C-alpha cells in the first residue's frame, strides 16, 4: 500500500501575488516577503482588536479608589483591559464602571494675524484655563462662556500659567474663540468613572448621598460619601437634568475626582467600554 504523500505547504499569499505579476524572487527575498506578510497581518489584527474589541489602560490618580488604584509613577497603578464590545449590544446603566474619552487639555495652537488675540499678545503653545469666569474644561464650556458675555462687553481669557488677556469687546455673532483669532488644539484621553445617571434623569448630591429622580442611590456600588461643597462644582449640586444621549459620571473617591460635577456630561459617542481584567500590579490580577 503506497504511503500518502505529505501535503505540501501552500505558498504565502504575497508570493502567489508577485508570481501572478511575473516576478519570481530568490530564496532570500521570498523569506523577506513572507516575514513582511506575517508582520502586516499581525499589525492589522492588533489594530482591529484595539479599535473594536479591547484596549488596555492605566489610572494615574486615585479618583476611583478603592475600586481602582492609581499612582502617578505607574509602578503601583492598576492597569487593565477594557471590553469595547459590551456596549455594542446594550446601553451603559447606572452603577457601571465606564471608560470614556474626555478632554485632557485645551491648548492655544495659533493666533491669527491682525486679530483681537494678536492685539492682546495672546501666546501660543500654552493651555487655556478660563474664559471669563468659566473653567475651560470642554469646548462646550468655552462656547457657553462666550454666549454668556453680552455683545460689546470685553472677553477675558486666562492661561494655565495664571496670565490674563483682554480680547476686547465681543462682536455681534461671536460664538467661539475663533471669532477672536484663536485656534485651539483639544487633546482627549481615556477616563474611568462610575455611571450615576443617564439621559432624561435628574441627579442631585445632598448630604453626601446621590439622588436620581428624587430616589437615593443605595447598595454597595454607591456606598460612599459624595462631596458637593466645592465652589467649582457646576452640576449635580442643584437638581440637574442629564441631556438625552449623555451620562453623569462620578469617581468613587469623589474627594479626589475631576468628574461630571465640574465639567458636565459624557456623550454616548465618547464611551469606550467597560473594564474587565486587571493585569497589574501582579498582586491585584483579577476580573473586575
């Protein structure tokens, strides 16, 4: 009985492709092309996974302590993988720990020649801190601050180094800093907080407790003290209606958390996913 011939390995796709177009590379070049194909496929799969399936992040602050540990040096900071698939099939709900993209800094990128900003000697490459009395946490906050200034009233901005600049009277129809000659660069990063309320609900913090639609949130997920005594808090101190398609987020360690009390709401489009596997430090490896 004849022994079956071993099935020959199929040539790499890239080799079949170049052969089709009449090029027959030598042995060394064939190996180079085969390795190139492996690398391209691996990179492509990694991009697809990081875009649609999972992403890894760490937390440099203690805003979610003790649920998630943070550390500026990153040596002790929790590092974990984020599931990007879950929210394709269901909406985030109160109590979820949610990863989302939000503003990290807003920087003055350029100043237009002959503009009000140039006349005020506004520098470039510095971070914007305030527009009038409004902290520049988001583009929406900046637009809101400009809208609140009456036409003809001088618009003031502060940079993160404490310098103040007078942009002069607000002209008719001005709605953004571009109307004063300022181009901004807005950098975002991933944040992680606990979802408290969804669009259409009303949220308020009273005496350290959170009330949603007048009902106190209770249970292990909300068993902590929520602070409401900072003059910079703008949302959730009085009954605050969460816009449709948005979410109200708080850090578990609310005494050390920059969250929705300061900058408002997170849009559905900015949601990344939910943490599911802690991989660092080694002593804390666990499902989340």
